[in-house]
C-alpha cells in the first residue's frame, strides 16, 4: 500500500509494479505449511491519469500510476491477520487440552 500512489521519476517511465508471492506446500515436523517459492511481478496494467503538468507525464499528458489496488491490499492484510489468529487459536486450544490431560493424569 505504501507504493499505491508512487510514480516514475522520469517522464513516461513505469511506476512501481505490485509484487505477488508464489507459495509451495512444505511438510514440517508433524504439520504442513507453505514456503515462498518466488516473488513475481503482477502483470496487471498500470492505471493512467491525465495530468499534462505532472513531471512524470508522457508526451500525451498521461501519468502511469502503479497497479496497486488499496482495497485488494487491505483485504489481503485482513485475510493474513485472520489466518494468523486462527493458527494462534489452534495452538492455544492444543496447549489447553494438553494441560487438562496432565491434570487428569495427576489425579
């Protein structure tokens, strides 16, 4: 989201291009997770805004803006937050069950 409104420093140049991580599944000690395999540029087109007075405008007067959609980025962040919270809840539940099991075994 930090680069959602950044533009090229040279007239007609390309601005920041959104980066998309590509994940691969990985088995770990008794579980399954993911690992970043690579990061690829998003091939979606840049947004064009007519602003002939802007220093980064091309000869036709258009300024290229990044292909970053703040709504999509906000939703991605919210999804990551929910996934983190869900994983944390699983860990807390497992810990609680283990503690209850130990309490039962002590009696």
